[in-house]
């Protein structure tokens, strides 16, 4: 998942002493991307939320303030520097099901394709003027292109 842990940057650790050590562009990017994934999560929950039984330890949809932590789906992305990749740096899209039931591979692929389709529609609205693409990169889907994450 994306490093979406609100407040994680504010924790007092030995190194950061409570100061945010992440680039402002990265924080802005990830906040906007999280909002995109949250909208997609809500749409999927509306459409497929009762398709599989919820994991017994997973709260029902809407029980928490973060869609990553409740309901059937957990969507997000993890940054990769892209070493060895055809597309370079970007965010690997992750789609997880919170169920103990067996989810057929064909259904996983179908849902991943739907997430990608929705990402392609949402990203231009969330990041206007950027050339962002969502493509298959080996066995995963990846968001790549004009990330504008800044320099250290």
C-alpha cells in the first residue's frame, strides 16, 4: 500500500524529532493518490462488497475513518524506483481482498483491470497537466510517467 499513515510523519522518533522528513511534493502526491484510491474503494464496495464474506477480524465497511482498514477491499500503491523495470520509477498498484474465502484468479484479474480502468479515469482529474500512465509492468500494474516528486 502507499505509505498512507496520517500522522506517521509527526511521530517523535530519534531521527526526525517530530519534523517531517519527507519532501512536500511526495506528501502532496500521496495524499491526492490516496483520495483517488479511496474513491475507487467506495465504488468497488458499492458494487462488489458483498461478493465474498468479510474476514472475521476485518471491520465492516465504514466502521473506521479509513477505507484501507475496513470493508472487503484494501487498495493502494507502493513506490518503486523502477530498477530493472521497463517503465522506470512509479507506484505499483495493489488490490487486496479481506476475506478467508478463496478468490478465483480470474476474478482477481477482472477486479484489477477494473481498478486500472478507474485509475486511468481518475488520475487526470487528480493530477491535471501530467502525463501519467497505468500499464502492466511484468506481473504488476504500475502508475508511472510525470510524477514530479521533487529532488532531495
